[in-house]
């Protein structure tokens, strides 16, 4: 199932409002293979954000409906589980152009 228009628009607005997230979405767009999970370490490394900002990005991605945040101890998450049939490369490209 491809991303729906609402998910695309939320991703576009997320990156428009926080341009520092672009490197992570560019990383997703450039992947050769679709992955089922992305660890916090990958988010930190590919986004260049610190631990807390990476967790915040993960939560915001989950709010778009394309992934769930899982794992971790206490209140901190350790990885994103991408939705079934969600193509990460499409998620990564979604921020580049608005639907309208």
C-alpha cells in the first residue's frame, strides 16, 4: 500500500517546518532496499541530530501514520517500525513537493 495523500502532506509539512530533518529523509530516499525498522542510532547518525532531537523526530514520524515507535527503556524509544507495505524511499521523497 503506497502512502496516502494525508501521510504525504504531513511528511511534507513536518520537514517544511523543521528543515533540519531533511538529511534523514534524504537518507531514506536514497536507500537501495526497503527496510522494516530503523534504530535510534541510525536516525541519530543519518540526521545529525542529538539523542533527544532524534527521539522527537521519531515520534513526529510516527504521528504521520507511516511508522510506530517501539522498544527502549522507560519513556525512551529505540526504533521505528515502518508500517506494513510502506516504502521508506517513498517516505523520504515525500517532503520534496507538496500535493497542492
